[in-house]
C-alpha cells in the first residue's frame, strides 16, 4: 500500500473539520455560561490544533504528487474537476480556521461563528474529496459508501478529538456531559449510516465489473481486507460502549478518570478510522 500520504491527508483534514464543528457548538454553549476570557481558554487548544491538522494533511497530499510545485495548476479546472474544487475548498477552509485561531490569539476572544463558517466550508471540501474517489476508475470506490466513510470520519473522529481538546480545560461537568452525549449520538448516527449503506454497497460490489485497465482486481482486494474492516468496526463499537458507560452518573464523580475515559474512547475511534482508511486505500 503506497497511499500513506493520501491516508494521512484525508484523515487529518476530515478530523480537523469535525473538531471545528464541535468547537463552534461548544463555543455557543459557553457563551452565556462563562466569561469571554474563559471561553477563549476553553477553545484555545482546539482552535490551535484544528488548523495544524489541516495544514499537516495538506502537506501530506502535496508530497503525494510527483511534482509538488505544479499543484497550483490544478486550480485552473474548478468548473470540471473534483480535484480542483477540493484544492480550492481545502485552501479556503485552512484560511478560515487559521484566521479564527490568529484572531483569537490576538484578541483573547473565541469566534464560534467564524469556526462554524470554516466547518461548513470543510464539509463541502469533504464532499469534493468523496467526489474524487467516487468518480475514479477503482470500482470499489465508485459508490456513495465512500462519502459515508469520509463524513463518518468528520462526525466520529473529528468530534471525539474536539471533545478531548475542549475537556482538557476545567469546563463544567454539565458541559462535559453535553459534549460527550453529542459525540455518542454522532458516533451512533455514523455507524447507522454505514450499516444502512452497506447492503447496497455489497450488492453493487457483487454486480460490479472490474475495469480491464487496472493492474489488479480491486474486488478481490476488497474481500481480502474484510478482517481489517471488521476489526475497525469492533473498535468503533467499543468506543461507543465506553461513551455510554461514561455517561452513567457514577463515572462522573472522579474528573480525572472521566477525562481519561474520554481520551480512551477517542483513541479507539482513531484506531478504528486508521484501520478502515488503510483498508480503503488497499483497494488501489
């Protein structure tokens, strides 16, 4: 598998988008509960980490190109190319979240509206990412299942990382519970979407004909990746179970353990998405 730069790119940018969205939501929840200074301190780790993740992902994608200095030429085909649209929106997304972080550091105030704008642009960018692969020549990618997987990373991995970043500061227990419940519901919705699309995807795979121009059988590669995909699903289910346990009142009495449990759930989600994304790129 020689697509590590793209694996890093897709995971980091999609996770960054999810972080920005949960950061915007958390910022609005904090508006009336704490002072502007306290809200800035609570959001600062997230606002700094999100653009770093996005920038690292973009650098990884540029490293994948044979001639990185020619990457800007792709912008000439925005009207017809999913890749051109993705590059444009990714650059715009990074600019918005970077601006939000810079303004926050300069003024010591959080800007959840600017984060929300960046998150919406990021969602559009993820849609363009999915469009690139759905319209590729790899039969196992040419299905809405690809978009479900990409948006799933936003609303599970990104949201969980955002919750971890927000809960690093001494925020109130009710806010931690609200953030945790949001992460749980988001993860359950993502898993449900995956299960709903899977029967149609498997039927599509059964009827698909591998293009003769590809150097190997992507359908056979998909079947070989089944154990890794099953392990990734099991890790995600374990993370969801841990989130449910953390919402029990008895778990909330020891704040250190509570935060440790949130971090453990985030790690499980991270491992699940690294595994599933590795399986995804094994098909190329």
